[in-house]
């Protein structure tokens, strides 16, 4: 099942998710690629990564764009030539893009027990509301927190931002599907609306700067 989800979050924001079940050839034959990205694709070591990359081009085409209308800046951040904001994510068999008039970030993450071992590297204030004893819930909440911080970083990628020191995700329950996060980095103080949902054994998270 290729296109997994395609919806308008609001009048100015579209979110598309792909479930990658196709072979490399099937994906490759269905997309346009600019020269730079052909080279990038050829240089990728894993076929999983290549299929993720190609599936993002399928999503772009579903949204009415193609690879020729996308470019990357020196930090690797993607942009659309029509000045709309875009953010991209891929993980294992899922990929997703978000396109909006507003600055946006998106992240898809697999639920993994391993996240417990690295929790201390990206959480500080969050510890106050996390319950380590409820393991399933703990893993899912950590995945939301991680995804929220990645999504914020994709909006505000500045050298020196630390997930642990500078971004905090406020208390939430998994069934609320949303929360708020704060970025406090030097003179920079921003709030973000965070939205999340489970997709099979993954979590999709997207962030908007709060108006
Ligand atoms: C760049 C980064 C956000 C990518 O996230 P990821 O989870 O590794 O991978 P994802 O699949 O979700 O996202 C990859 C996409 O992010 C986008 N991206 C890459 N660099 C970016 C940047 N500087 N800003 C915004 N988006 C960026 C690209 O579109 C990329 O996919 P593509 O090159 O195939 O188009 C991440 O690697 C990173 O650097 N994070 C911050 C570092 C950090 O603080 N880590 C945690 C410390 S505990």
C-alpha cells in the first residue's frame, strides 16, 4: 500500500505519508530526479535508504510537486522553489512530508526499547512526568519527545541547540495527540505546537511555531 495518508491539517498545511512496500525499481521508474539527487541516490549505501529517498519523491508528486522544484541548503534542509515550507522524514518502511505556508518540521520514528537507554541524553524537565515502570507507555512517550525535538530542530536548526538542554516538551498523555514544547537557546525563546499520532509501530510527530 503506497500512499498511506494524505490530509490537510488545516487550510495551509498538507501532510502525506508513504508506506514503502515497493521495490527500488518500481519506485525509481515512477519519479523524476534532478542530476544532483541522481548522484546522491547512487551514493547511498543501503537500499532501504534509497527506497525512502525515492518514496519522498512519490509523496512530492502526490502533492503536485516534483524533485526539480526541491532544493537543499548548505545545512541539508529542504526547500521548495515556490517558497512554501517543507519538511521530510523517513524511517524503515515509512516516509512523510509536510508542506505548509508556516515553518514546519516532521519526524517519523520506530518504537524501540533502545530509546530507554538513551533517554538521559535528550530529556531533562520531562523526567518529572515520565513513568519508567509503565514500559510500553514510557517508550511511546519518549518517542514522541524525541520526535518533537527532531521536528523542532528541523524548523530551527541552529548550531549548538541541544535536545537535552534547550528544548523541553510539556506534559502530555498519548491519547491527547498534542502538546507544547519550548525552545530556550540564548536569546531565542520560542513555543511550538506539537502534534503526534501512532502509525503502526511508529510515531509521526510534527511541529509548528506557535503564533
Ligand atoms: C538532520 C536531522 C534532524 C535528521 O533527522 P533524522 O531523524 O536523522 O532523519 P529523518 O529521516 O527524520 O530526516 C531526514 C531529513 O531531514 C531533512 N534535513 C536534513 N538536515 C536538515 C536540517 N539541517 N534542517 C532541516 N531539515 C533537515 C532532510 O530532508 C532529510 O532527508 P533527505 O535528505 O532524504 O531529504 C538529524 O540528523 C539531526 O541532525 N538532529 C539534530 C542533532 C541532535 O541534536 N541529535 C540529538 C542529540 S541527543
